[in-house]
C-alpha cells in the first residue's frame, strides 16, 4: 500500500512526504523528481521548451510508473489531480491524503521560490486564488484532508499517522 500526498503548491507535500516516509520506514518518491529524471530536464525547462500539455503527458507517465510500486510515500505535483486516470492509477494501491492551506499561507511559502512555472506570472496571488478555485473539487476527492496552514511538517505527519491508524482500526 502506498500513501499519496496531493494538494496545491506550497501545502507542504514534499516536506511532509519525506518526514512521513522516515517515520513509517517507507520509501519516499517525488513525482516531479521522477518527471525531471526521465525527461533529463527541469520542470521549468519542460514548461518553457515544450509547454504545459507536454508536462502533463510526462506527469501521467510518471504517475503510471509510480503506481506499480509498493510501500512508498508519494509526493505529487499540485496538478496531478486534474487527470482522472492519474488518480485512478495512484489510488489503485494507495490511500490519498490531501494537504490544504489558505491562499495567503500558500503565497507566503512560495513567494521566494522560483521552480514553479505556473506562479511565474505578474500577479502570483491572483493565479493562486484562480487555480485553487478551479482545483478545489478535484482535491476534495481525496480520502483524507489536512489543513497545514498552521502546522509544521512534523505535526502534519503525526496527524496523518493518527488518521491512518484510526481508519485501519475501523476497517477490522
Ligand atoms: C504544478 C505543481 C508543481 C509541478 C508543476 C505544476 C501544478 O509541483 O508539478 O510546476 O500544476 O500545480 P508542486 O505542487 O510540488 O509545487
């Protein structure tokens, strides 16, 4: 069984997935890293040279690839949820946990970073709000949701572990 972390950019997926994998002695995999390794180019370069559609195609391949693994904590890119097949693949052998945060918190976390092409625009705060609005129904399909706005990665990890233990007990 895998644990799949989905959620908007800046909600803490990478830091939480790393810490969660350490805690549960599982492997950690980041879908964006898989995409970059397979393409031999950074996400920024893929967007700039080949466009978003090509990035989504590579993301789909990476999601398919990672879905065949087991005992992994998978950090996904914020847009992975938009594709039905991605979520079908990833949830086949995985529980899907969505991390959320307010638009203001997201902006404060991402504003000094430069590796997100979708936020390299004149008005990133507006882009965040617009994309959050569009994506909200997709994020809402996760098995569990945690608002990380006021939590550290370690606190989020503890909460996920508790939620998963509780869900496992109820299943017995
Ligand atoms: C994207 C999020 C990014 C990365 C790409 C597109 C998105 O990942 O996959 O820039 O569409 O939200 P993070 O959510 O890890 O920043």
